[in-house]
């Protein structure tokens, strides 16, 4: 692994009385694509929300480029360059596509790179340019996912975290979204990807962690996990 | 029959009264609806935010600028401007203080919705009675309170002449009525542009639509909440100055009725919806004025609150719908 961008150490997170994350440790290196796979309620989304500052951990350390961030507010963490594309896309429905993208750049102070980033996002997702004056809520599911990813890119993240980008999309669209993620990665963005669609995620990623009821059950290179019998049975639907 | 005759006789006069009153309701209603938009909370202490501005107007007109007779021209504009600014600041800061003291501690500990409502009523009554007791003869915790207002109503000098300027369909209009409408329209246009066209406005709308996602975009929710109270408070402050120009008096409980009528206006237009609050205010003012023409002036409050009950029963989301801030 090259330089470590994100380090999570012995993270514990509680939702009311339930401990959703029970001592997770993971790391993401510069330029990597890392995926967290696992079933419903394994703690994947909780882990992402805790990294991005929406959820407070009970204990544990989260470091971004060596700096502890576990007690920072969400808007401060975005400013450091960590951006989460939330599960279910969470487009602002009554804002136009253009305004949604502007929201992505909200925390940025530099005006200069602004137009350049719009161009980049429109080049990746031409459909967003066509629909830029339309309210976000009127887009189809696939278009909304593209908008959510484009909005995330507008913050110029060093680390892009995606929560279930394939959720609720037709297989063809899932393929399309994953091609775009590959392209975004090729342009130099480090990616942490949470997925239930383990097959797609492991095919894209360099490394993977398998979460089971709030702990890490397995970690390995993605191709090794794809070949692992236990993973194949539990997450890839093979006998 | 009395109703129809009243409406026919007074139609244009009551149209004028309704628009003037409605413009003031609309400006106060904006504060209710913006706070509801970001916090899903009715800030019942907003009446007092308005009251504070009438007290600033009292001091500005009577003491600072020593107005004894109606002003005209440049002097009038200047006096209005240097009254509006401190009044809007005082009201805005009062609203922010209410947020800090009455709501933020409850938000921090994720208190149930009902606690906020009780806290709002407590804040409203505390501010009212604080002004009631500030007559120079009372102390709070052995600290003597200054003489600011007291229990008795205080007359505010006329800064704008009530002499008719021109007539429309035989109904005279005076400068007070024109001024209320002109300032209200100007303020509402500025606010609308601010919310729709600026980055700050986008932040407010984003928090209203989805606070968690807004924070993931780098929006500081606490900062947006403070700014929302500040803007809503400043609008109520401008309304307080206009009210003082039009009705020439203030009192510790002067905010109560305009306050709950503006709340009614916000519900009528669709709570959380800023343009709805503007429309609701105007409509409520007109309904009240025509209702008075149809009955008698002492029915005004019955009519307004009848509208509130009817809206809640038959169209609880209001005319333009809830939370359509964008």
C-alpha cells in the first residue's frame, strides 16, 4: 500500500441501545479503491456516516491524512476533502440539477476551479448538462445517482465515499455507474465503496473488507475475496 | 343584507386597509415560515421579536430624532432609514438570542417536539413581562431594571402625514399606507432574491430540504439556523417599524395579536413556504378587512382565527403547500 489516506482504528458506534459497529479497523491508501461489503445491518452505512461526521463514535480513532477527525463536524470534514455520496442519493428535490451541483461545492473557498469542475462533471455525465435547469426530483433513478456522484465530485474530494450506488438501479445502469466510477478513479480520486452488490464492488476494487454484524470478518485483495468460498456462498449467491 | 351593503360601500377602502395590514402580516409571517422550514418548529416568541422593533421605533422617533410633526422628503427617508436599521438589528439579535437560550439547549439534547413549544411560550411571556416591568420601579435579582417601556401604552409620534395624497375609486390613500406597502414589497423582493439566488439562500433551502445531506455538502447547520433566525427577525423588525408608522403606539403585549395573525398567514400560505407566507399575509389582511366591511370592526379577530381553524380543518398544507421553500 502507498501512503495511507484514511485510517480507522477500533471504531465503536452506538445507535441508541444497539452497538452497530463493534471495533472496526480499516485503512485506505492513496489512489486505491477499497470496498466494504456485507449484508443488511452489518454496519457498513454506520461506518461511513461516522467517518463523514454525521454520526459520533463511542470510541476509536479516525484519521484522515494523519489528522484525527472523529470529533469534527460533518461540514469541517468535507472541507478537508472527504466526501460521502449518501445512500438513496438524497438529491435536493426542489433544487435544479445545476443548484444541486453548486451545493456540492458549498464548502469550497476557491472560486477558480469552479467552472473547471462543472466542465469535468458535465463531461462525465452529459445528461446532467441537458437537464441542468430541471428540478432534481424529476430525474430518473439512474440520473439521480449520477447527479449524486457529480455533486460529490464538485467538492473536489481527495477521498470519495459512496454508499450503495447500485441500489434500486436496473443492471444495465449499474454497469454504467461502475464504468463511471472506474473513470473517476482513473482521473485520480481515491474511493471507499460500500455495497451489497458484492460482485460489482469486488470486480472494481483493489481490496475489500467483509463486514458481519459490526465487525470485520475478512479482509483481503478483491480478487482473492472473489475466489473465497465463504464469500462466494454468503455474498455472491453461489453454491 | 347589511353584509352586502357594507361590502359595496367600503370595498375600495377595505381593499386599501387589507393590503396595508396584509403587507405587515406577510413580513412577520416570513420569520415563522423560515424557522419552520429549517427546524420544523413554530417560534411563538416571534411576536416579541416584532414588539422589540416597535419599542426601537418609539425611541427613534420620539427621543433620538425628536419628531414632533410629520416629516417629508429627504428628512423623512433619512429618519426612516436610520430607524429601520437599528430596529432590524435589534429584532434580528432578539431572535438569535431566543434561539440560543430557548431552543439550542433543547436541540443539543434532542428534546421532544412539545418541549420546544413550551419553551417558545415561556420565552414569549418572559420577554413580554420583562418589558412590562421595565418602568424604572422594578428590580430583577436586586438589579434595578431601566425605564424602557412599562405597563402603559406609549404614543409614537407621527412621522408620516395622514393627510390624503390621492384617491383611487373615491378612496383616499395617505403616505403611511403607501410607505407600508412600498417598504414591505421592497423587503420581500430582496428576501426572495437572497433565498433563491445566493449561496446563503441555497444553504438555507438545502437545510430545509434535507439537513443531513446538507451537512455532507459542507453546510454548517448551526450557522444556517442562526442566519435564519437573524433574517426572519430582521423582517419582523422592519414590520415593527411599519406598524409604528401606521398605528402610532406600542405596548409590552403589542406583538401578541399581529404575531398570531402572522402565524395564521404562514399556515394559510403553507408553513415552510416563503412565497406562501407573503401570499398568506396579504390574503389574511384582505379577508380580515372585507370581513370587517361585512360585519363590524370588533369581528376582525374572530374572522382571522376563523380562517386559521378553517385552513387547519380543510387544507392543513395551506395554499402553496408545506415546505416548498425552493
